[in-house]
C-alpha cells in the first residue's frame, strides 16, 4: 500500500481533511479528567443541578409507554411535536413569526452548523466570524476549506464599523462573504453580549450587503441580570438562520439541537441531514419532548441561572483578589465563560504545560482564531467546578502567571544586559477589553 510510514492512507484522503485538526479543548480531555486537576477548560454544563431522580423516572416511564416509537427510526426533519415545543422556547427571545415547518431537529447544534457549511460553503468561500470565535465553528469552516475573516469585538460585542470595513474590502475585491457567523449572547469564548444598538446596526449592514447571518444561541436563556435581548432572528426572518440547543438548558448527552431557517434552506437541510444520519435519534427527541411537556423546565432554567451566577461571581471575585497587575478579563452577564488577557509578552499556549503541572487547566486563546491570533489570551470556564474549586483553580493559575512574569523579567534583564531589548512573545496579540 502506498503512503508514508506514519499513515499509509495519506495519499488517499480528500483535500478537505487537511483542514481537520484537533481542537484545543478536546486535546485537554486526558488532563482534565484527572481528579487532582482543577479544570477551568471545558464548557461542561452542571447536569447534577437537574432533578435526576425525576428525570430518570420520566425516561423509564417514557420507554415503557412509547418504547416501540422511541427505539424506531423517525422523521429526517425531527419529531413534529418537539418542533412545536421548540417554537415556545424561541418565543422567550422574541421569535414569534415562525412555524414548526421551519425547524429542523439536529444532533446538537454542532450538526446544524455542519449541515449549513455543507449546503453553503465551497472551497475558498469567505466566512465572517467574530474575533475570537467558537472553536467548533472554526473547525467546521476549516474542514469545509473556507477562508475565515475575523471581525474584532469589544465589551459590547462585534464592532459594526469593523464589519462594515470587512464587507467593503471584500466588495472592492469582487468577493462576497457567504455568511456572518455570530454568537451574540454570552459569547463563547469572550463572554460578552452584543448590545441592542449593535444588533440593529449588524442587521442593517446585512441588508445593505445582502449578507446572510447565522445566529448561534446556546446560552441565550442563561442570563444572570436581565431578560434576554430579542434574538437577531426575531428582527429578520429572511436574513437570519438560527441555531439552538438543549445542551445548556437540559442535558448535553442527549445531543438535541435545532436549526430555524427559511423554507428553501430548510429543504436542503433535511436532505443533507438524511444523507448524513438518516434521522436524528428518536429516543433523545422524545426524552426532550417529554421533559418539556411534563417537567417544570423553565423553573429548572432559573436554577441553572443561579448555579452559574454563583460560579461566575466566584470566578470574578477570585480573579480580582488574586491575579497579578496587568491581567484583564471580561465580565460576562450570563453563559459559561470568562476571557482573560495576559500581560504583554506572555504566551498562554507556551504557559499551558506549566499550568497543568500546577494542576489547573484552561484553554489557550489561539484555538479560537483561524489566523494565529490569541497568543496572550485564554478562556476560563466556570460552569462545571463548584465555587471552592474555582477559587482554588484561579489561585493556582495566578501562581503560574506570577512565575511566568518573574521568568520573563529575568530573561529581559539578561537580554538587555546583552544588548538586546526584545524577547520572544513580545508581539501584541489581539486584545478584547
């Protein structure tokens, strides 16, 4: 068999596999599973906050009552009753002018994103995405051989002026972005939320440039301070495709998400999904359907909000009390994540092995960019550890950063005495207030 000694199939793979790389988060799984390591890395929901006895009894009764249906193939578009219930969930964010026929149930919202990439992206197409952006989306776009153009963010989310500049520059080169991918609420990884004013500005630009918007909104109901802002999809039915998920508000292990799209796109999504998985798992859909119809699910969302609010507060308090000067971070009003900016010259990826040695894990920022940015950044996730573990994890991380700063000061002193004043890692990374 031809090929190289490391991979005898190397000359047989499709070109698109060249864009398939392990994410920074998945690469940490072996580390974060060790009990002595405080993981501030993966965004694992706090499923122990669910009434597990009630959920378990509900599932047992469901299988007893609907076992033949639950264990059989289903519709490629998803269970009709579940799609009706999804309309009620989206209504909480102002989405009312929609029918169940526009909803396609998917195997988590990640499959929905992959399906959209399959039906919209050809190799070399341009996708606009926030800077930084969700690592799972970047992996999907890279596998589709798309070119990702990042749009800067600040504390109020994506910057419309920067979006306008990118669209204008593309148009001047005779090119057009296939879509803008955005996580407007409690952004992963940045933790910020797109302001009300900017939502209108982004959609105005989308209208002016005939731009499609993919709104990924897994955290929208998990705000700590205010009611959810109306979704982008609530403001534009034809311009916005909406991705939703039950992974953050119920259980990620069920892998149930959805896409809300105009009918023409809906048809292609169903065909692409049937080619990929035939149909989403019937049992998972019926469990979610039963949960929404028989359990106080919105009261449970409120429980999750309080759990995550307490953990967010523990994270921010610990960062304020323990971090060295010149370390900065975002202050999320919901969701799972805090985005940390290290002092000039530090490299979060290079620092990671020393953090693991100190028994704390985070995700380096470089994994959230398609173009090598993010050297000075890292993502902390507060959703899974309890507050005491969070505080201990931040204490350990603070010690690692202090040690890095000491080593850097020693290194720069030696370089200066040797006639050189610039050390490795000095080039500034992208900054997010």
